[in-house]
C-alpha cells in the first residue's frame, strides 16, 4: 500500500513540476530588459527549484523501477532538499508577487514588481500566479514523500542500533 501511495505521489510530482517548469520557464523566456533585477533573481531561483525537483523525482522514479540502486538516505536527502527549496521558492514568489489582482496592476506604485518586465504584464502576472500555485502543491507532495522516505529510512536500518535482548547471551 505504501508503494502505491509513493508511486501516485511521484506521478503527481512529475506532472506538477512539469507544469511549473513550463510556466516559470515561459516567464523567464519572455523577460525584457525592463525587468527588475530582484524579479529576475526570484524567477531564476524558482527555475533552480524546479531543476532540483526534477533530479529528486527522476531519482525516485528510477529507484522504484530498479530497486537494486535504491538507497534510503539518498532518497531522504533529495526529498528533504526538494521540500526545503520548494517551500523557500514558493515563499519568495509569494512575497514578490504580493496579493495582486493581475487585471488592475496600474495602481501599483513600485517599479520592481515581479510581474513587470515583459510586453504583456497581465499575462506574466497570471503565469507567475499559476506557477506559484503549482509550486505550493509540489511542496505538499514533497512533504508527503519526505515523510514516507523518512519512514523507509528508519525501517530499513538507517540508524545504528545495538543488539536486542534476545541476542545477548548471559
């Protein structure tokens, strides 16, 4: 049952990271020279988070197919890093985007808002919002798979234990 849940979560992660990479990659590809440096840095960090998520997901899918190369500590480390960086990336994008209504961005007084920097500001804003939603869902799925990887790590002899009482001869 745990393997089925883990497989379903990995497939969901694969789809979420695919969509998030496509959306945020399109935002990055449509940057103009008018984009603020902090906005470009936040988008670049989000792309880095997607790349790290790809590595964690591909490793996990490969280890489910070829169980001989499965190492619980590596899966735990990759899931932990992916969970941490996905959370940080989602918080950074949320802070940069603020609670914006993409249709009425004209009232914003700052020039370094993350959605400024392309020919179509409303489209860029909506792509960032959509990518952000997928990053939050990706964070939730990584937190779940990290918990499963931690259970596997503990069950699989990930820590050094002493002998049990039945193994001690008196």
